[in-house]
């Protein structure tokens, strides 16, 4: 029980006490890869892994945004429906501009997606913060609205992207840079920017403080409304980026686009080590979480143990186990 | 099996047979948490019909000891014995069955339930398989009136005053048979009359023949009601003394283990007459109105009054933390208090009374806590500068004598006194010219108290304005140049110089006569 008051012990004061929440998700990822290899050696092949990680990119990108929202003590259930809505708007915009602008409709459409996404997030944020409505209810409401809008816009069918744009847009999902699929690079970039914001910038501190204890943040002169609203806006922007990557994969928006994504997104955040009640966010853990989810789904397909129809069920089980681990590792 | 008859039974026992032997004996009890020994080899006899005070600095092991006695934790070594038989309590229920109840320091009640429901929570009376609300309400009413508490058993706990909640909690503890009642700092959140009422209840428990263990930081209370005083220091029992003939200074010396310099710093010369904060006609809806006062540079201005008089709310209003309006002039500039950061940016720093709930992020390390209100000072370009933050922490630890095991600990792991020093350092990092300190020494041991008083004095000498809100009149009288007294949301008077006495303040805080001096100057 020695007591130090000087600067003597400062040198060895690095953060060596890294806990389960920091390493856990990556260990789990590693364990999963080993198990996967044992079940089916094809699992570890470069093509399979690249495929799986590429597929996990949407969830990873959206989940990085959700890390902000959840870290600041909020929740966003509308992300799946929002992704469908943004996809719809973006495709409609691109299609209508294609005759005039040609291929330039694509970047313009991307800009529209980001603007619409940020706007949707901002709306969620303002309803929660200024309107003082429980995040659960507020985003459940907007989830219904976005889902209804995409159904209405597509008339219950599909909104396919214009033939003239299809080839030009294709590389955004299927292209590679240096052998690495573009969606993977995009999600790494998004996560890198997010971790810079969360760990290096002032806003990150505010976000974690608001999530950890709203009163302490308020008494420290931090605006709760501003901090939380920005988190939702970031979430919206991330959903837009995910939607942009998603368009070439399916080539259309449908009323079932993004169904149950919110479950995967929240699961990814939670198994990534961010506490659902708010506090410090773990961006890279979230990314690992998203990859874990997709790996498990892939494993279920490659093995014959469990029917692939049960994928969502397994994900549901995982989020509950992750919460239990968080509870009992205290 | 009910309470009304219980008390009867208690007094019968007290009148009859085995009252001489101890109710409970602690024999060589130790408790380790990992490598840290919190309590080592503590012996204690608890006698029936006696109020036995346990005193010690924060971290001396008092609360741990009480938790062991009441079955909330198990000792690493040593035993408890009742009437010569060794007993083990692995759960609070076991201790309760043996007649040992603990009244917690924190209020642990379900706010959304009624008083009666809380009283019987987890041990509801049943009648033909249904919950017997009628009997429970009746017994609750009886029990509460015995304690002098006038709340209705049907009232929601959320709607009743803090002091009443504590009585409900006490009533809950006393519902079952008891031989020993342990009070863990029961008066920490109470003032004046409420404290008197509680001390009365404790004396009544003693008269009924039960033993009372009483933990408090308020040595004056200990001196008034205790029969025996045991002192813990660094987890060891210093000794047990008859309370008679033990002065407060003796107790403090035993607790600290050395002679204490005077608790309050020597008062310095009168402050300047340069006004730094002028408040005119402040209204905090629901809490305070007609607030007029001026604070000067280099002055220590006290705000006295009962809990609920609106002192905290006045300053939360000024800080933009709750809706308020009125004119606030800060160093000659009018500030718009409807903006949450206006007062803070203008140079007022406010230390909340609730350092655990509103002051510090207990699960966060020290540096992020320290810099939270002054983030702008620690980033350049886009990035936070961690090295600069760490340097600020090292400086704060030295300047404010914050004792810590390592720089990597979390704020929640510091003792109360050190948390308060960290909070002070945090607020001062915003470089305020006016510092408002709400309950500067609540739940803090005497050595840290003296240090905090010295810090306040030092700040005033540096020309800052210090405003101290406190429920402890002694403390205000000890350090302030001038004291404003509030009652029911208004400033009822001002005391200075010779008139700074507990009597004068109490009069203004409670009497119905509003003095003409309600508006100073």
C-alpha cells in the first residue's frame, strides 16, 4: 500500500492493465478462425476470408457509427431501415440524373446519400435530445417511417439501378486495390477516422463522458444535446457510406433491404466491448465484432452442423452471451 | 410475528436476564481484498444498552468492519461470536436472523413504490395467498409514527423528503427483531432538526436495551450520544475509550495518530471591496426567488441554511444547470445564464455537492477526469495532448496533495477526501475567478478537511472569490468572512464578524421573522 505523490512513478504508468474488453473480441476472432479451420480447411483460404470480410463491411461500417451512439448512451434501431431508405433515394437520384450527367451521376448520388444519411441521423438525434424521447422509442418510430418510405417508393417491389450506371458503379463493391477488396479498405478507413475522433479528439472525450455519466458531463460544461446529436449524425453518415457500398452488390433497393441489420449492428458493438449502457467506445472491437458475426454465418454454411436458416438465431444467442460476459466479468 | 410485539419483547429482555454479556463479539477479525489488507485483527465487544461509536478517518476500515458484522462480507480471518458461540454470517439475512441490522449510509429504497411497500419489500405479509396491504399499511403507519415520521404509508418514496426517506429506511431495518442496530453515517445528509430527531431515535433504541454501533464523521454528535468510542486507524483498532472525558480534539488526535494543527486556518485581513459577482433578482423556478447578493474579490462568502433551502439550486441556476432568470454580473459583464456554458466561460467554477454522482467519472482514470471541463486547453490542432494532460495531473497531485497508489487508478478508487481534491483541481483547471464549493467537506475525514480549508483560504488570498455552501455551520463560521443565510428559497439575512455564531445562523435559517437585511448593501 505504498503511496506516491510525486512524479517518480510516472514512467511506468503506461496503460498495461488492458482488460478483457480490449483484447477479448480479437481473441474470440482468433479462436473462431482456428475452429473454422478445424471444421473445414477451406475456411482459411484467402478467397473465402476475403469474401467473408467483404460481406461484413456493411455491418462493420454501420456498427462503427453505432459505436458513437451507444458510447454516448444512446441506441439506434433505425439503421437497417435507414440503409434501405438511403439506398432507394440514392438509386432514384442516380437513375434520374444518368441521362444528363452520365457516369457523373454516381459521385453526385454518393454525395446525396451522405447528405440524406446525415440528415436522417440528425433527425433521430434531435428527436432523442431536443425532444427528450427515449432512444429506443424514437428510433423504433423512425425505423417504421424509413421502412414504410422505402416500401412506398418501390411500390412494394424493387428500385433497380439504371443499366447505364451498373458497369461503372460495379468496382465500388467488387473492385480491389492491391488485391484487397474495396469495401474492406473503406471499412478500415471509416474505422480509422472513427478511432481518431473517439480517442484523439475532444469530441471523443465528450462522447464517453456523456455516456458514462450524463450529470458529470453536464456539470463539466459539456452540452449533452450537442454531443448526442452529433453521435446520431455520425451514425447516419456511416449508414450512408454502407449504403453506397451496398448498391452494386444487389443492384437494387427493396423493402427487405437491411432487415434485421440493427440486430447485427448492435451485436457487433456489444461483442466489440462497448457497454450498451454507454461509456468508452471500442471502434476496432466493433469491427472485429462485425467480422465475427459474418464468420459464424459463413461457418454455418460451410459446415453441416446447423442449418443456415438459423443464422439470425445464432446471432441473437451471441448478443445475449456477450452481455452475460460483460455482466460477469465485472 | 410482528413489530409491535417485538419492541415489547425487547424491553422484557432488557429488564430481565442476560443483559450484562456482550451482544456480539468480534474476535481478531481481518479482511483482505486481494493484496490489500483493509482490516487486521480487530477485537470488539458490543454491549447491550450502549451506544458505541466507531470513528476513524476515511479508509480506516469502519465501513468494512460494519459490513463484516452485518453479513455483507465474510472475514478473511477471525470470528464473530454471540453469547459465547461462534457464528458465521455469509449473507445479511443470517445476521438479521441473529438480530443484527445495518442502516446503510445510502438510501436504498425503491422510489416508485409506496412507503409501506418499501418497508415490507421482500417480506410482504400474506393473507390467504394474497398480499395483505391493509395490515402492512397499518403496521407501517405505527412504525413510522414511533419514529416521529409523519409521512403517509401510501406516499410514493419518490415524493417524500430525503430525511423522511432515511426514516423509512430505519423503520425497515427495525421491522424485525433486533439486538444490535448499526448506523453507518446516518446524519451525513441531514441538517439541524433532522439530526436531532435521528439522535432521539437512536437514544430510544438504546433505552429499549438494544446495542447501537454508530459510525459518524461528526465528532460533536459522537460526543453527545456515545457511551463508548472505538477508534480505527489504517485497519487496526487503536482502542476503546469511555466517551466521557474524551474531547473532540482527543478523538481527532486518536484518529489521525498525531497532533492536528488547528482545523481552520487563521482568518486573514478583510477582503477587498471590488465586486466580482453581482446577482440581482435571481429566480430559480420552484426553488428560489428574490435572490440579491454581491461577492467580492478575495472574499470567502458562506451560504448557510437547511437542506432544501435552495442554496444549491441558486448556484445551479447561475451555472445554467437548471432553468433560472435574473441579472448576473460577472466582473462587470452581464452574463446570460440561460446558456449552459455562459457562467463557466465567464469564470465561475462550481464544485457540486454530489461528487460521486455529478462530479467525477468514477470508472475513468484520473487524467480524463481532471481535464473534462477544460478540454480546449489540452488539445491543439485536432488532437488531445495526452502528455499535457498527464503533466497537469502530476501538478494537481502535488498541488493538492492527492494521495494515490498509482497514477493509473480510477477516480472511484480514491478515498472521499482525495476525490474532493481531484474535483477541486478539475474545477480550478478552468481557471475560474469565482469558485463555488458546495458542501466542501461532506463525508471527508478531519485531516483532509483541514487541507481543503487551507486550499480555500489560499485561493482567496490569490484574489479569487470563494463561495462556500455548507450545512455545517461550524465550518462556515470557521472559514468565511461573511455568511448569507437562506430559508425556503430566499436569503433571510447576513451575518458577519461578532454575529457569526451558530445561534444567529440557526435563527435566520429557521425563524419566521424575515430580517430587514435580506438585501445586503
